[in-house]
C-alpha cells in the first residue's frame, strides 16, 4: 500500500492511498475511521482523487463521525 497524499485538516487525519488497483480515501477522527474505495479506472489521476475531498465531502464525513460516536455511546449505555 502506497501513501499518495495527506490532506491537512484541523479535525481529521486524511490520507489517500493507492493499493490493489484502487485509491482509498481514509479519514480518521479519534477512535473512528471511514474509508472510501475508488476503482483506479474511475478516475484519471491521483490529483482527481484529491479533488474529491471537498469541504462538502468533509462536512458529510464529520456528520457521520458524530453519528458513529452517538451510536457507540448509546450501545455502551444500554448494556
């Protein structure tokens, strides 16, 4: 697995990998992570993959991280 790029962000660690004919966009926030896999043939270049990580994309990911944290919190409190 090769690291293509890291994208600076104040709340998330964002890393783009190239592996097994796919690009992976990995976002990490504390104990949680999200990975998006993109077939190599669906994009023209590594730069195109980086351009997918827009402000809107990041806002959606942060919303999902918040939902993940809430789900875990709820699960831990109902046992």
